[in-house]
C-alpha cells in the first residue's frame, strides 16, 4: 500500500488533517494506514492537542480500546471547559449543525469520544427581525446526531468498498455502523418526529443516504456476493419503502 503522503493531491493531505483533528476517525482508520501516514497523523495531533494527548491516543490505538461515541450538550449545560480539560478532552473547533440552526463547540478525546456543545440558541444566519429557530426536542437532537453518524458511516462504506486493497472486516464494520444509524433514524421516523422546522428535506436526505449506500456497497457485493453484512442478497438501488412528502 502506498503512503498517502507520497501521493499528490490536496484531498489526501486534507485526509491527514481530518484524522488528526478527529481521533475517533483516526482510530477507525488506524490499522489500514501506512506507517508514514500514522506518523503524519500523530505529528499533526501533537501540534494541535499536545504530546500527552497524542501519546494517549497512540496507546489506545495500539490496545484497540477506542470509543467512537458522540455526546451532545445543549448550550449552557454540561461540564465546564476546565472540567473537560481535566477529563482529557481538548477543544477541536466549532461547527454548524442542523442546516445552520445551531453553532456547536467540538471537544475531542484521545479515546475517540467526541463532544458537541451548543453555543448559540439561534441560527448563525438569522437576520435582525427574523424568527429564531424552535427549541429542539430530545428526539430531534437524536435525529440530527444519527443523521451525522449515518453520513459518516456511508463515507466509510464508500472508502472501504472502493479500496483497491479490499478489507472485508473493515468494510463490514462500516456497514454495521451505517445500519445502526439507519435503524435509529427509522425508529424516529416511525414515531413521526417532525424535522420540518429544522430541515425541510431531512427525511428526504435520509432516503438519499439509503439509496447512495446501495451504490457504495455494490463493489463489496461484487467481492463477496453472499456476505449478509453488505445486504447483497437483497441489494436494490431502488427505495425499499414508499417516499413521504
């Protein structure tokens, strides 16, 4: 396997940066990375979060005891910055979630946990006089979190199934992550969780992710057509349930 750093392209350099900033993703990719790329990720992680953070990450990656959990705290709740640092977290930056409704502060841990804490109660793009977005219910918060996990898992399925060096175990793990997120979202949809005020196309995006997964996992089915983890025997590109308006 060639080192990513020996290949040209900004996208590949961006991948190293992405892994360094998200220990959870780095843990998932660690066994498949070229030794040079592991060195590059650790070097960048030291620059971002310090030697102690990177050393703990490496020890956990070596032991295989990572925890890919995502935690969300609404604005004004949860541990203080000092408490998070004492627990081993480091500030990872800010993101906009829920189609621009919520600005969150991201904290990462060497074991792979990721914590998002709301910073603003209204949309970043809200103009003076506009109505602020509605307060999120616990079900809506879970829907947003599982949608993000579903997208991340779908990306991993595409990476694994399209990799020139096919790793069935890693591809199965990615597909299992996708199916877990899909199951939770389907349960929320069956409970008629209304996402229209947050993202009018939320459930349509859910369907698009499902359809895209059918295409992404196709190379895996070509490699192992009888592997139930890839849903090969029932593989269909067409939707598996009626579309909702």
